[in-house]
C-alpha cells in the first residue's frame, strides 16, 4: 500500500526566531528539491542529518525565505521514513507559504499526531512512548517532564513487557501441554504456575500503586481554598501565585464565584479554586457563590481551609472544619500579624490536624505552608520516591487493574482444581490487557483516540 508524504508546521503558532516545517514520507526529498535551492555552489544535501543553507523559492523563482534544510534518511529518523525539516524564520505568513508550496508539490497536510503515529506504526516506539511525547509537551512542572521523559525512554514499557513475557512463557507451556499431550513436554506443577502468577501480581500491584503519583504529575491536584467570609482566602491565593489575581477587600462576601488558577509547589501543580466564603446568607447572589463553594469542596482532591486568627471560630467555622474529617486537607490560620482571638484548644475538638499559621499579607509562614502542602500530597518519601517507570494515564491503570483481576481469577481457578485450559483463558486475558497498554493488541479506536490528543506537526 502506498504511503502518503505528509507535511505540517511543527513549531507553535505565533512569531518566533525560527519556525520548522516538517515533511515525512517516500517523496519528502523529491518534493523538497522542487522548492529548495542551495546557496552558491552548494550541492543538494546527500548525507543524512546535515544542515544545508539556501532559499525557498516559489514556481516563478521568487525567494520566499532563506532557510536551513535538514534531511534525515530512513530508517534513522523520527518516523523511520525520509524526513525533511525546513528551518525558516518564525513568522506564520512565511511558514504557511512554505507549507503551501510543499502541499502544491504533492505532500498531504498531516493529521494531528501523524508523525508520532507513524513512528508507532513503524515500530520505532510503542504506544506508551507515543503517549509520553504529548505528556512531555504538556508537562507543567520539572517533575512531570522528568516522568514523561522516562516513559519516552522506555522504562515503563520495559517493566510491562517483562511481566507480559513471564505470562506468555507460562501460557505457551500450558497450551503446549494441552495441544501435544503425546509429546514429552515437561508438565508444569500447580505450585510453579501459582508462583509465576503471584510474581506477576506483585509487579502489577506495584505499578498500580505508582499510578496515583503519576496522575498527580500529569494532571496536577484539584485544590479548593475554602473558609468563612473575609478570612483571607483570596489573599492566600495571590500570595501563592505571587500575583494579584483575586480581588481582595475588607468587606465580607466580595468573592461571589469560583476563581481557578494553577501554581507549582515543589514540583506539584495545584489547580487552585478560590471560593466564595461559606456561611449562611439571605443574599441570593451570595447563596449561589456559597453553593458553588460547597461543590468545589466536595470535588477537591486537597482542601486548604483558611480560618481568621483574629476572630473566634463561630458556627460557620465549626460547620466547615467538621467537613474536613472526610477530605485530605491543610488547616490554615491566617492573619497572625494581628492580635489573636481564635481558641486553638477549641479547634482541636472538631479537627485533629495541626494548623499552619501564616500571614498572607506579610508572607510569614508561607514557606512552611508550601512544605506542608507538598508533604500532604506526596507523602513522607517526597519526590525522591518517584520511580522512573511511572504510570501516568487512566488508560494504563485500567488495563493494569484488568490484568490483576484476570490473574486473581486464574489463581482462584487453580485453587479450585479446575482443568488447565480454564487457567489459560485468564492468563491470556491478563497478557492481552498488558498488550493493550504498549499497543501490541490495541483496538484501532484506542490508537485514534491517543493520537487525537496531539497537535498537528508532531
């Protein structure tokens, strides 16, 4: 089947010093020769992975731009096909003109993620590594970028394929025993099969355990700042952002809606929602804000509960701190730069956590708060406990959980003394679940969904 030659602008939209127009496929070099003229007596590039200086010209011979052209010959390229990359000036007009010339000479506009899709279909990377490309592009912290880079290097793939290999070896032996009973094939004992399955279970459980960390790195933590009115929630948001994003006022009820911003603390991205003060009110507009605050509180993965150290706890505060027992949270006492009236002993009657005392106005205590947030999200081990083989996607976790279930079913079948062919069904199902992660036996719909996340040009 003939393979199209595809082309796209690979750098981000907007102005920049350099822009890259990329082309991949069997006619990439031929098409590029139609629009690129090397400068002076320079010959058209024949060696792979070399830059050549020259000009892009239109059919009339007019110069469009001066460029550097890189030719990467198959199979030593990103897609394993011939690739030509045109490094031009970074204006959108000139890059679009170059792209139009390539399309006019026979290239086809690439679909989102099609370059990486070809790398996957041509066997240079597996599906986990392909997904790591977009995760690396979208990483919002150094830790997330490091985890995605590890996946791109194949750390997670190798662990999954090792488990898959162990299962396939057991499965192949069991099926050989069933298909060729007359041959002298060593029979696997129940203990041997059980030991292999349990060993795979241990590895799969460890990967599932890491998925919580992976989700945090990839998606961040949805965090709600809650508290009674006028305790300094918006001031805290501004202090964490180091920017005046939220309106601060001495009047209660200023915040009427949920404001969302992102901030990175110790390598963890917090998607912070600054909410309206939670209290009983007759004001219909404020009631709507309070209702949205309660929704944010219920959906939050982490709650930053702010109390005013200059005031007594009050009925609204008591009701709020009682809700914290069911949620991961950090309790914060604000305004410690002013005379204090909040009874800490009374506070302990309603919530067991030790509060962090801060002044959002002066910045006192904010570093301790950042450390407490990091510890609350990541645990005692900190980022040092992050594995290079990190499960970062829901799709991976679901397939790992399916694998674990099938392995558990296989052990149950084994313990019940049922025929070996019943065991092979579950072991095969477990192996297929792992194969879906790396793309060994994944449905076309999943592949299309994965690459639909990509931008055009990658």
